[in-house]
C-alpha cells in the first residue's frame, strides 16, 4: 500500500470522526489505518491512533491496534494510544501487559497516561500494582495523584505493596501511601501502626531540617508539657 501523506490522513480522520463511513468502507478504512500506524511521520501515526479508536469495528480489533501503538517510537503516539485504551475500560483487558509496561516508559507523560488508563480497569488492574506503587515516587505531583487514584480503584489488593513502600520511608511517596492506605484499610491494625511510624519519621525529618537550637527548644517545650 502507498504511504499516506499527512494531508490524506487529515482528510481520513476528519471523515471518520465527523461524517462517519458507510459500513462497506469500514473494513477498508481499518486496513488503511493499520498501514498508517507504520507511517514514518509521527503526526500521521498519532492521527491514525485517533481514527482507529473511533472506527466502527469490533473493540478487540481496535484494542489490538492501539496496544501495538503503545510501542511506537514517538512518545506523542504512545501517549495518545494510552489515553484511547483508557476509554475502552475493561474492554481493553488484552492490552493490560502493554499498559503495565508503559508504567516504566522513559517519557513521564506516557507513564502518567498509562496509569490513568489502568485506573479505568478497577480491580482488573491488580497486576499493575507494583508499577503503580513505584510511580508514587515520581517527582511530578500529577503523576503521583493519577497512580494513587488507580490504586484506590484497584482496592485492598494494593495494601501489601503500599505498606512495603511506606516502610521504605521515601519522603516523596509517603503522603500518597498514607492517603491511599487510609482510604483502603482505615481500620487495619497493621496499616494504623505503619502510618503512625511513617508520621513519626515525617516529624523527625521536619526537625532535621531546622537549626539545632530550634529543635532543642521545641523538644524542651514538648517535655515540659
């Protein structure tokens, strides 16, 4: 098949998304879009992802194509594919391995969008727990929030991994670990004890950042009370 120019792809996407296609043309459009996913121009490949996601073909065929796009060389294409797979929810279960692999993507936005897609899976995303817990150490706040949301939706199965992470005393991950654990298992004695220990670490960290004279004065005040 001839390689498609960006202009041709723009027209095809516009037709699919705005006007739709007659049923007899849909299988042909699907084959064209599969070819477009291999186009050398990343803009064309990104547009093809958008079009595949909206095409009126069975969901498994679209999910398979989008899962392949998660391995695209361009981060913008991988990001778009992750978002599109999230829109399928549990219908995209066959793409779970690719989404989990995406949690280690070299591009931060792809890692975040894979976590966002996995949040739509609920308990079915439990194999992603280790990768999602790892994202709680990400420097970007938004990424940590998205990962925490996914872990909340997975449910109690995430508690052991969260406890392990909390006990590592990572100051970046600590607040989100505490928040998710408090949400998932507020009455669990092991969780309560781990949170108390983490909060003590946090208090010590705060003291450690203060001048020694301030720390001594504060501790003396505590002892006098």
